[in-house]
């Protein structure tokens, strides 16, 4: 019997250990954004005409939009003309055909990050797509997956190899008009991952994408698109890290999920972008749009996120429950330590009859961290017999941090029900002393209490990553007390 | 030769400028059971908290030695690992952390400290099963979060259960009897008595004589207004029960 908290003993005591920089020659666009840059990216990637047009439409639309002001986060105005929108490690010819052709420096980088790209070792049961700055540098286990008809490749490759699928689904869940950052992403996105699970197939392994920002002054704008056909099943995980730098860097991704009849997509995130230092210098601005469409009957989409990194996090992984009897879930742990700010939550939009959604959100704030849960539960008129359950718990460590909850509920019929529970608790000196007096050190006591608090979310993560996530949480909260 | 476990000399301590302990002297040797009695507010819990290492007290004078070592120099967790145990007057709730996990971590900290291998889940369960029976604890007890939603009596039994599992050298019980009915009191006392050996000691803090019918002390000390004003055998407890604390105070005033 192992409980969720049992692995904490192995907690590593260290600072942000992914803060190194890989010195690799890169091919970059000049800083700034205009139609030429959009064109440049599209040309670099040798894209078909339809995609360039779509990008340009997105760009023109973006020019008319304003940055959202409603999140409870504050940061100096971003100068979009100072950002580099494309940066890729230099490579010869068309890029690597196999892992043997990947620059050894890159393989070494991922090795150091604990993500070996060789198809054996610790992650032997997980297929990885590695995205370095603006491009995907390698995807593992393609052969094994292809045998089952599963497509797992970089977005760029999908554009060339499966243009019909891209045309059909790109922007179908998050249109470029959706919001400021989604529009920006649509104009300049450079790569990302694409997964397609054909009808009736249970994906034989975990799929994962590992995002790494390396170059300075570069924004990362990637897109992920996952399509699960009828009665298929896939579990997907993304991880993220970046070097330590005093300047802030922008990461604005878009993720779209589509689940057809009886299909199930489980999407897990372990987000550990560089959070900035103790004084709040540097760190990633993580402004992300994630949405899933439960298009088919009895389909299911489940988001699980462990957000420990980033200076600012702004994301609301959502589910549109269109198919009758479909299910949406959101499980979240968000940590804000030092000067980190997070405004995160979800949207569950019930469109079809008898749809169900569950929201479990755990916010942890320490030092000067500010953590907001923002969630919308919308039950439309036609979504009769629908149900939502939301639980938002906040845990405070110390007196200078803050937790805020902004639940929005709209119910347009009388046969549906919505339940919302919220709690705020604090790790008290009494609890710490009680643990101390039983021989347990303060940091271990904090980890124990925090892990207990997050148990319900951790149990939703794939096994291999639940342990990682716990360790990460311990490291993120290092020195949060005393 | 019996070794002294705890030696408190002339302990003066306070909180936020308020003097609470005003020259406490106490010596506890292996195999002994000491009781500290005294009215509310006399400083009993303060003494217990200082022994366990709670922060926030200023020690203005005096010393505490534990097996010859300066106790005040040790962190609370180091004290625990070396065998000091405090059964709290008001045990704290730790929601989300299950009792098994918590207690296993505590046991393994002590084992690590003593250079022993850590217990795995099975070994730990074997260790605690028997001890749960001594304290009449329900089966599901280990799965519940530490003290969360426990009744007052359950919390106290949990303290003694932890004590029995950790097998300390110096057990300090702060008003473990308060809030217990007579049956629970018997169960808890049986737990405490099981622990008693020739190489450890117990310091039982209580407001009422009642507990001392079941846990028989070798010495009874009366703490009044931050000082031990009288020490005697177990018969002193009975006398206090009959006559209250006032007569001691009067005698004190006369001799002063
Ligand atoms: N943290 C504190 N701050 C201020 N006064 C305190 C504090 N702790 C205890 N005291 C005071 O010290 C005195 C002794 O308290 P305590 O040790 O709890 O007594 P007892 O356990 O004998 O009832 C009381 O007057 C109490 O109000
Ligand atoms: Mg008391």
C-alpha cells in the first residue's frame, strides 16, 4: 500500500534545477511583429497557402484586439515588438529523420532535464515529442504508434503529412478570434504536437510533449491539437522548463482537443517554467488557451494540471460539453511562491443533455504569492439534466500571500444542478510544531501537509508523473516557511 | 546506577515580557513517574511546551539538561528523535495527512536517528496493530487524517497511541485526562502504564487527582504561579483533592 504522500521522503532539496542554457547555434527571425514576420515563419516552414492565409487573418484580427485586463495579475506592459517570434536550433537540410541525426547537444539537454529521447530507460513506456524554442526536435516511438494507426508528430510535420486533418480541426475549438493571446498564437505559432487516435483504438502508451524555451528574448507560441475518433482513448502529458533569466519571457500556447462519440482524452500538464527569483525578477509569462470539445455522445475530456512554475500564469483549460451524456473534468494544483501570480481555473460549458462536469481546484500560496481561482460553469437551456460539482480549496503558507476565488455560475434550465464548495486553510505554526515534536522537520511537515492537500489531484496523474509532480511541489515550496 | 534523565535548574521563562516560570527545579531519574499538579494558569503547559521545544518563549535564567545534554540547544525534532515525547493538551488537526503516513514518518525519523533501517508499510502495520488494541482504537483509525474530525477523547487516545508506538525515554502528558470519561481514562492509563520501564520516565501533568488513581506517581509536585511550591509522594495528590490548592498557598505565605 503506498499513499499519495509516501514518496515525499525522496524529495530533492534544490533550487530551480532546469535553469541552465544550452549554447547552440540558432536560426532566428529579427525581433518584432508585422506581416513580413508572419510570412517569414510560414515560409520557413514551407507551409501550404491555406495556413499562411489563416495566420494573416489571425494577425489582422489581433491588431484590433486589446490585452485582457480582467485577470487578477499585474505586470509591466509587454512590448510585442521586442519579442523574437521564431528561433530554431540550426540544422542541415530537412531536419533529422531519426534520433541518430538529432544534434547531440539537444539530446544531452533533454537528458539533463530528465527526459531521455532514447526509446528506453526511465520513460520507456512514454512517447515524447520534444519542442525546443520554436520547433519540434524529435518525436519518439513513432513506429510503435503508427502500427496502431496513431499519429503522433510535430505540428509542422502534420501540416505536410496530414493537411486534411489540420484543415478540418485547426481553430475548430479555439478560433483565432477567441482572445488576444489565441489570436497572437494563431498568427505566429511555430510548432507543437499533433495527435490523432483513430476509431476504436486505445493508444498503447502515454503521449507527451516536452516544451523547452532556450533562446533569450524569444517567445514560445506552440499549438497542440489532439483528435480522438469514436471510442478511442488517449492519455497525454506535457512538461515545460526554461533557463533562469532576469527578463520575462512570453509563452502563449493554444491547445485544442476534440473527442468524438465515446472517446476519452486525458490531458495532464506539469508546468514548471522558470518562476523568477526570490525578488520576483524574471520568469515566464504563461498566457495559455486550452479548450476541449466533447463533440460526441458519451465522450470525456479530463484536464489535470500541476502548475508550479511561471512568474504569471493565466490559463483556463475548458471543456465544451456538446455531445449528450458527455463528461468534463478539471483537476488543478497551482502553486505561487515568492512573487508568482496565478489566475487560473476552468470553464465548463454544458450544451448537450445530461452532461456532467467536475472541478477540483487546489491553490497553494506562500511568501508573496497571489493565487486566484476563476471558474465559469454555464449550463445552457438545452442542457437539461446536467450536473456540475466544483470544489475550490486554498492553502496559505505565511501571512503575506493571498488566495482569491471567482466562481461564475449560469444555469439556464431548471432540471440541472450546480454545487460549489470552497475552503481556505492555513498551515499553522501549531501544525508545524506538532510535526516537529514527532521528529518531523519543518520542510517535510510542509510537504506532507501540502501533498495531503493535493492528493485528490495527484491521483489523477499518470503514475510515472504523480511522483515527479510531488517532488516538484516540494522543490517549489522549498524555504516557504521560516 | 540509575541515570538522571531530566534536570531542570532554576528555570525562568516567559512570553512577550510576561514572566510565567519563576525558578523551577525538577530532577527526573530513570524508572520514575512524576506528577505536576496545579491550578489553571500556573504554568504547567508552558513548562511542557518548553521541554518539547516550542518557539516563542524567552528563557531568562536557568538550564535544562536531558541525559546530560543542553536540551535548550536542541531543535524540537532532535528532541523527539532522542526520546522526548509530549502528549498535547490540545492536539492539532492535520487535514489531508493520514494517520498511518504521519506516524510512520515519525517512527522512521527515530529509527534513522538511531542508525536503524526504516520500516516499510508492512513492518509498520505489524508494529501498530497490537498497540491499537491496547487503546481500543477502531480499525479505520489509521486511514483517517491526523486528528481531523476526532472527538476530544479520540484525540487524547491518539496522543497516547503515538506515545506507545514511539516508545519515548521521557513522556510528558499535558492534561491527558481532561475531557475523558472514566472508561477512556482507564484505557489511556493502561497505555501509559504499559510503557513504564526501568529505563524511561514519565511526567504527568494534571489538574485533578483522578488520573493518579490509575497512573501511580513516585513524586507529586505542586506548581503554583510559576514555581514548584511543594513536592511529596502520591499522598500529596489526595491531600490536594481534599483541601484544594489554597492551603498550600497560605502555608507558603506564612513561611515567606
Ligand atoms: N503565548 C502566551 N502569551 C501570553 N500569555 C501566555 C501565553 N501562554 C501562556 N500564557 C499565560 O501564562 C500563564 C500560564 O499558562 P499555562 O502554562 O497554559 O498554564 P496551565 O497549563 O498551568 O493552565 C497563564 O496566565 C497564561 O495566560
Ligand atoms: Mg495547561
